[in-house]
């Protein structure tokens, strides 16, 4: 399967993971403050181009650092406010950001691979059809999230990974976008 086979039009939705897709993932740590947030190379241009393909673009991100008490919801909201400002200022678009602050051990339905954030997005944007949705993420829990919701899955990694939950793999969000043309 290739992206062109999907026949993506404006009635499709793009779900994006945050850390490792939009911004640099910190090794064994969490992005707790805006100063630690670093956009990955090519993300602004990629988000600008994605606007013409997808009707809705949303971010779904697990943020258990809040549950661990390492940072507050207010800190995360400020990071997301600044992230959205930068993206919009440079011509990109993200319609909404969803996050799950719960610890992995709690198995909360909003925490990926649970589909609570996808359900919330569909409540906010009733036109979202999971069969016409793609999740782009850098972890197998992102891929499982996509599978659980009936989406197509795109794995972002420099290293090839073989797993039945992965429909397609690219090295970056930019490479994903370039394959849409």
C-alpha cells in the first residue's frame, strides 16, 4: 500500500503524535517547559503542505509526566499554545491538541493505545471518519492506537521496523508529506 493508493482528499483526518514527530523527543525525559521544545527539521514546511490534503489535523499525545508530577497541566498548555502559534505563524495548521496526563499503569482509556483521544476528537469534529484517518507516530502504541480506531498507520523512524500494526513507514513527517504527491 502507498499513500497515493488511499486517495486522500479533504474528507480525511490526520492524527499526529507530538514527541518524535513534531518536536525532538528527549532521551529518558519529558518536554516540561517551552524552552525544551525543539521543532524537528522540516516540520513547518510539512504542516504547511498537509493543510491542502487533510480536512482536520489533530495532535494526540500521551503526557504521563503530568501524572508523575514532573510538570503541570498549565505548563503543557503553555507549550501547546506556543507550538500552535509558531505553526500557524509559519503557515501551517493544527486544529486541536489532545493529551492524556495519566500514568501508563492506570490504563486510562484516553492514553494511547486506548482510543479516548480519537473519540474526543470525533465528538469535537463529527465529520471525522476513522476509516478515512491516518495516525503518524513514532511508537508502537501510536500504531496500536490507529489499529484500535480503524485508522491507517504511519510509523516514523530512521530504522526499519517490521510489525503488523504498521501500514507504512517513513523517516520523518517531511518524507511522509513528500510521498503524498
